[in-house]
C-alpha cells in the first residue's frame, strides 16, 4: 500500500504552510522571509517536476544556514521568539523532504502548533479570525494527504476538502466551547521569559518635553473601561499610570537611579510598598474593570487612589498599580477607587524627600520667580493659585507642536521664552515651581478622559488621551491633584484633546484616513470596537476568576458533583448532536417482506445443498434447484412464480401472496 | 453477505491521534503558562476534532455491504481470485476503504459516484481441496487519519483448489493414450486425420481451406479432419504405479489437462467414483473437481 502523497495533497500542504507562516513575518526577524521563500520555491519546483528533492548536502547546508542565522540574529535563548523562529525553520525545511504521508502529518501538526503560538503575539479578533482560516486550511490539508488518487478533479478536491474541513470544525465548536468554559484553569507552572521583540507602546517610565506629544499623535487604543456603577464626570477621569519624582534638569524619571522592571518590582515589594493605612476612605466608591491592550510595559492605569483590586498586581506607595510583568497579552483588572479619599495625611519622610528634590543648579530664572511669588503669597494654596493664574493670564499656549527647548534650562526656556507647550511642559514646570518654593510635588503621567462608547457601554482610552499632571502635598489635605494644563486649555479635560487643539487643526494630523475624522466611519468603528471589546472581555479575558464567577452564577453554589453532572450532560447532548448531524441515527431502509422471504428461501435451499450465486435470476435458479432437488421441484417453482409475481406485477392482493410464500417456505424447511 | 454496523465495526484512535494528543497537551501547557485563552481554544478545538473524527471514520464504514460474488477455481500454489461486491445503501459516499487479507494483500477503493463496486482479491493457496477464504479485513482512516475503523468479514463462500498438475504425465504401458487406430469411431471436428472436404463456411480457419481445389475450381472448400474415439481414454487411478495419493492426483490432473487440450474423449476412474468419458469444459471442470475433492469429507 502506497503511503505517498498525491500531487493535490502536496499542493494542500504547501498552501497550509504559506498560510501558517504568513502572520509571523510581521513579528519575527526579516531574514526568515528569504529562507522560507526559498524552501517554498524549491517545493514548487519539485512539484512541477523541474527539480529533484534536495540531497543530503543541500539539506545540511540549509539547516546550517537557518541555525546560523538564528544564532547571529541575537534572539535570546530561551525566548518565545527563538522558539517560534526555530519551529518556523523546521516547518519550512520539513517541507523539502515530504514524500511520505507521515512527514506530511508531522508538518500539519507543527502547523496547528504554530497557529496557536501566533496567539502569543496577538490575541485580537483579527488574529483570531485569521487563525480560524489557518485551521480550516490545515484541516483541509490533513484530509488532502489522506486521500488516494480519486475520481475528483483538483478543483473539486479543493472545494470538497474545504467544505469538509469547515463542516468538521463547525461541528467541533460546541464541544470546544464546553471544554473552554469548564476545563480547569491552573496558575502558570513555571515562568517563561518571553523577551519578544514586541515594541513598547504607550506611556514610558520617563518624561522629557516632547514625549507625550509624540504619543498624542497616535489613535491606537490604550485600554477600555467598563464602570459598574455611575460613570464619573469626564473631567475627573484621571488615569494614573506612574509617578515621576526625579528631575535631572531635562527629563523626569521615577527615581534618581534608573530602575529596570525587576528592580522596580523589588522596590514596590519593599520600601516603596503601598501602605493601606495611608488612605482615609471617603466619598463614593467607583468600581470598574479595565482591559489593557498589550503594551510591552507593566504599567496599569487606574483612578487614584485605588483601594481594592482583584488579580495579581503590584501596588506602590504612590498609589500606582502595576502588573507583575510586561503586558504581552491583554490584561484584565477589576478595581474599586475612591477619588475623594484622602491620601497620605502624614507624609512619610522618604516620600517628602523625593517630592522636594531638585537638581543643584540650572533654571536660575525659574528659581528666582518661585522665591518672588512665595514672598508675595506666603501660603501654599495662594502660591499654587498664583502660579496657575500666571499660566492663564500670560500668553501661554497649549499646542501639539511646541518648539524644542534644548538640553539645559528647559524650565526657563518654556516659562520665559517659548511659552508654548503640551501637558508635559505645564506639569513639569509647575512641579518645578512648587518644589523651588518648598512644597512637596510630583509629576503624574497617565491618560485623561476617554471616549464613551454608548453601544458597548464602556470607555475607550486612546494614546492621544495621554496626559501629564501634578500632585502637591498640602498639610491637612494630603496629596491634591492639580492639572496645570486646564489653566491654559480648560477644554482639554472637558472635551478631550480633539477640542483643545481644534483651532490648531493638529489632532491626529498624521493619520489622514483616521475614522475619527469622518462621522459615519466613526460610527462603524465604534461598532467594531464594541465587538473587539466583547472579544477582549469575554473570550481573551476568560480566566480562572471569570470561570469561578460564571460557574457560581450558573450553578448557584459551586460543587464538583454539580459541575461533573452538567459537563456529562453537555457531552451527551453534543454526542447526540453529532450523531444527528452525521446521519448516524437513521436506520438503513428495511427490506420489503417478500425479499426477506426470498432470502430465507434461498438460505433454506442452501441447506439442502443448492447455492444461489449472486446475480442469478430467480427463474434460472429455480430451474437449477428443481433439477437438483426433484422432491421439492413443485414447491420451488411455485415459490419463485409467486415471488416474481409480487416483484414484477404487483397486485392489490399482496398480502395473500406473501402468506402463500410463507406457507411454501415452511415446506422447503 | 455482510453489512457493517454498530455490532461489527471496531474503532480506535490511531497512532496519528496519539501524535495530535501530544500536541494538544503541549498547547494546554502553553496556554497555562502564558495564560492565553486563544491557545487554550486551539488546544480544545483540536481535541474536539479528534473526538469528532471517531464518528466520521465510523460513518465511513457503517452501512457498507460486502457480498462475495465468486471464487474462480485454481490449481494449488496459484492465487485464488475472489470477487467481492461492495455496496453502500446510505446516501454517504465512502472513501479510501482498504480491503486486506491477513497476509498483506491490500486494495484501496472508493465508492463515490457509484452505489456498488466489484473488486477482485487474490489469495495464495497451498493445497488442493475446498478453499475457504480467511476473514477479510475492511478498514478506513478517512477523513483525517485520526481514527482507525475496521471490521472483519467472513464471506460465506467456498472455492475449489485443483491439485497442482505435475510437469509431465506418466505414460503407462498398454494405455491406449495417443493410439490413432483406424478401426475406431470417427469423431468429426477433430484435428488429427484428414477426413474429406466440404463447402467453405464463414469462420473456417484459412489453414483448413483447400487451396489446391480453390485454384482448380475457383470455389472455396474446407478440409475436414477427424479424431478417432474408438479407444476412449480412461484415466485410471489403479493403473498408476506410483504411491501416494497427492502424487497420483497430480498426475491425473496433468492428464486431464492434456486430454482436454487434445480434445480427447476421456473418462476418470477414482476409487469410489467414476466419471464417464466425455469432453468439453464442463467435463474438465467436473473431473478436476473430483480430483480436488478426492478423499475429502462432504464430497
């Protein structure tokens, strides 16, 4: 029996490989492309008969090239990228030597694995839909390599296999969903360093003048929030990301030392840890859940101060909430915030030191201004008002395209010379002026506002909502949020960036085809976004906690027996559904009574030693049997006559005839 | 005749399915470690596909009917050829069915646009006698190779295996074999001796046309020949000098074949069975069958 694959099977396999490899090209090193193209090209040449299967030397060379490229590419080991690259190379090279059905099946199975692996790079709805297409092609190929040469033409074969693959995968859906919902979810068994090449997006851990403007030119989604209770007013939606304490004369950083994520984690677990007692809860609670897009960074954005959170997150003394690791996948957070709560009524000394630090020299004019204003006012609140009044009364402008300020004395350059800036300029110089006057203050970066999606009942926060503001510590009030930008552009917090820079016409100026600029497109994009949100929230975000909540909801109280019973019931129902769909419940059509009697007649004669061969007409057989069994000749002839009568000349009196057959049959026995 | 149904179809996941299972397990681990819902989905989807295919593969055999059409007689040591008819009463086409004897004979067949198909399977034979084909295995892995379904079919049919003829038959003394005596009864339509001429009839071999007469008269005549059946050939068990039943049967078998080829009138004498002299295909078959079944029960 030949286990080789047919030509059509080979074509199927090649199509499956192309479909599986394609999405990886956006994420993995570009040198893979020529290698994969070469492998596919060779395969095609072999198929068309223009080339032979590559020999051992060629194969060794190719594998060597691939592995060499992998080593030279600087991908870390072990990492996801390295694993994916290695698998892709194997996947492509394996196709060079596929002859046997077994090889083809190995290729297809690796293909299935790669389809799943790609979801570690993207879990968007688009990626999922593409994954479904890949699954169909791979399953079609799996059928294709099983087929021997058949009467189908190539076109028929493609259509038939595609239809079969789609049917099978659709019929699998109910069972897949049941397993997905009920299969136990475990905590990660070991931590794998991801180290993907995924770009970091969104707010960074430092802020120089000009950083936030760059971000504000992007229309990408940062996160979505669904409120469980009343939605706070738009101008109160300050999504705190991180707090920048340290100023070096040019840019704002979190700390004097530049911590990486692991050092930061250590800090958040030790001296910079959140102290629950530092919050005096008051005012209304704002419960919400947010789904953050994968940003490649660990920052989460919450309404400060966050009091309760669900999930494994880190929390800092500055009320920040941070993920345990960089977000490589959408992340769901459930939190309860109390925007009116008092924070740090007593300011710990190390926080005070952090909030007063200034570089020893530089920005002399600003320091002089601060001393002058402090002398004029004498108390913190009046001083703050004076500084904000200065922003609104003087010719300060809010713009997405501020002039560059150089490397040194940037605060002076902004406050006295250019006076044109974005939120980072205002927040940075405001905090500088506070500290110069001895008022503890710090810069907060995050997002402000967001776009309400009425269809989906959630808030979408985009990169252009990125914002920077300030917090000052006042005795008796704790940390107070002050947004200097509102002194210049009040519409920024009420109506968003688009309104604030309307006169300038710079909103998403680079994105010519942004749907936000066209009303009806914006409507459609909101609808699409609603679907995406549902996908993120209920499919991608379905985790252990969600499962527990769902089971509790479904069963009332959770118990293993109940779940087992429910799952068994669902499995049985799906089994029945499959039997019905596949037509396995239909009984084969019943043989007519006379045919059954004739068969028994033949069996009876066989016992007497007269076999009826297949295809022998009853009359011929009767003549033969009568000759062999003279004693029964009469019965045989009559039986055959009556039987043929029923078959070829049916009369109304069929019952009588079959009764006669039965009587005659008894005589034969 | 045998119809495949729930009672006689066996089905198990194939080795390929074990391979897929390990991929599924790997993906499940990947899903756990990266807490990735979509990886879970692919893992579970493949698991569902594996289970579903047990139903699909089962359906590819279910309802199929196998009927033995017949076995052509053969000589011992040759291949017995069994013709089997497959038919599908269900509306579902059957793909990639494999029919296997236990000793490696394998045939693949589809039933796509036709309801029935006939297929010839051969099986080696060792000795003369009745031949009962061993159980036939019909199996399929269609559509994905993830499940293996099979059924054993005992076909209720018997064939006859003639004794293997010896290379050259023993020539007994005094046997009238080959003796062309003039005194016997002439049998027209023979090949040996010139009998006369008659008018040409359509279909007569050119070799027999009397060309000399044609040259003389311009009319076609056909030469006729006669055989002499005076000494009916008796193939007699008792006259064979060699010992051993099988050896004698093999000799007789060869002689039957020789006599048949030479269009002789021959009879067969076996202990307890005598077949009167005759000629023709049916007679040959009767003689060979008698040899095949000699000494066996239920003759």
